[in-house]
C-alpha cells in the first residue's frame, strides 16, 4: 500500500511539475510581449488650439502652428473636407467630438485621409474619417510610418479603398510601443488594421472591424511582441486575423499574442481562415478566441510556424476544419471544435505537435492526420522532419495525458464559460452577432454572406 501511494504521488507530482513547465513557456510568450505605458501620451494642456468649425484647411494650419514642445488640437462637431491631414511634429493630441466630427477625403486626393510620419507621442481620438473610396482608388484611412508611443482610439474609419488603419516601419525604420484601441473600421478595400514590417510592442485592442476586402487584422513581416486582444472581426474576404513572417527567415515574426478575439464569417471566399499563423513565425500564443463560420479552417498554423500555443479556443461551424496544423510545432491544449464541414481537428506530417485535453463536438473521428492516421484525443506527439527546440519538446513529451483527460473535459459544457446565447447550441439556423453595446446576441433571421442580420 505504501509503495502504491508513493508511486501515485510521484506520478502526479511529476505531472503537476511538467504542466507548470508548459504554462511557464506560455507565460514567457505572453509576458515578453510588453506594451509600454509610454504609448499613452499625456495631453500638453498648456497649448490648446481650436479648429474653426467646418474648415478642413484649418486643421492642417493648427498642426503646423503647434510648437515642438507639443499641443492639443480640438476639432469641434462639423464636416471637414481635406486633401490630407499630415502630422509630422511629435507631442500632438488631435481630438474630435466623436462621430459628429466628420472628416471626408476630397475627390482625387488618393492619399491617406490622416497621415503620421516620423513622430512620437501623438494621440488621435474621437472622430469619424471617410475615405471617399469611389473617388480615391488608392486611399488609406489612417497611415502611420515610423511612429512610436502613439495612440489611435475611438476613431471610426469607413469607405476607404485601401487600408483602414495602417502602421508600418517601412523604409528602414521601426514602429514601436503604439496602441490602436476602441476603433471601428468598416468597408476597407483591403485590410482593416494592418501592421506591416518592423512593428513591435504594439497593442491592438477592442477594435470592431467589418466588411473588408482582404484581411481583418494583419501583422506581417518582421513584427514582434505585439498583442491582438478582444477585437471583433466580421465578414472578411480573406482571413479574419493573420500573423505571418516572410519568405526570408531573417524577417520572421516572433512572440505575438492573439487573445480573446471574436471572429465571425471570416474568409467568405471559402479558401482562408478565421485565424491564420504562417510563414516563418515563432513563439505565438493563440488563446481564448471564439471563431464562428469561417470559410475554410477556423484556426490554422502552417509554413514553418514554430512553437505555436493554442489554448482554450472555441471554433464553431468552419467550412473545412476547426483546427488545422501543417509544418508547425507547438501545443493544442483545452480547445473545443464543433460543427465543421470536415473533421474538427486535422494535421499533416512534418511536425512536432502536442495535443492535450481538446474536445471535439461534431464527429467521432478523433484527431485526424492528413495521411489518415487516427490518434487518441487526449494526447499525441508527432515527430517531424524538423525537430522543435529540444528543451521545449522534452517538456511537452514529459506531460501525462491523464492529468487532463478528454473524458473529464467532455463532461463539461464547453459553452458554460462563454457569455453566449443558449440558442447557439441548438444546431442549424442560428447565427450569433454583436449588439451595438458589444454584447452577443442572435440574428432574428439567418442572413446570407452579403446581408447584415438584425441582432437581438
């Protein structure tokens, strides 16, 4: 009896220790993705300029008049037609009166309505920007190049032919410690929110992105330590949220976090994903996301995505698979997939991927490999042509499957921890949506891909 007790304690204490190692690795990814408080700039209240009502040219005049020490520029309610607003001086706050401050890009401007270039400590908040897309085929809503410690918040961007909010370290620079939060991007011709090349330590938080012509939220090419959290993404032609590196491994993307986002009807072209991580990425955390109705896969990692952690995600009604992993290393722990057009979990060879405690709601096929192998739902390790980091892989292989068993998780309603309407679990013909107050509801009737539901 004593020997059995010692064996029992040894097994479970070791399992607890191994699980702590796994979550320490996950914590490392999240904790090293630091967003500095310096991104929130304190207004320079000693210099305040008020723009003349309905005078678009006066906005630029006030910016040009602002001293290098900084100022606050207040744009009252009204309609302002601009060729472009250019902020090239640091320490400026540009503040409207909410959506009643309406900025329209003039015909044939073909520029970003608002551009920030080579500046620090700038705040733009509380205004509406319309890109006048039919008359400006190359326009962005907000374009930022090589900016640091800058905040864009409570801005609505609509009707732009190119990107809604665009942040870049292009032309040999970087863009660091910025915040993009509480904004609405609707009707962008390409990407809703785009972080492109050498963008680091930036937080993209609580934004509402809908009806865009390509990717909802994108981080691409040499982007590191960014957080994409609590965003709402609806009806994108391509991926809902995408993180990628570059064909050149020297421009890989690392230590990015995709957390607690809601993605609905992504990839209406039926060939893309709700959340997509690919092409030379490392140490990515995908945690606590809700993905509904993606055209292809709910969440996919592929193309040399090393050390990807998928934890606690819920994926429902994907066109192909809830989760697909190709040429990836990492871990899937405690995810739920249901109602997919094919299998809920699929993966290919050439990988080291660790599975534990994932639940499948729609089929009894377990986790299916593209080669046809069927494996246990609670744990699997698949060896690859390219091995993962040895220390990382050793810690995963040491975990015991029975510590968090599929049988235990299957007895728990996966919806119980989510603030979702009961009707979501009723099966066909139910579409979840977000009300104006950003709480979840159900469409009164099932919309087509090109219709907006009445959310109640």
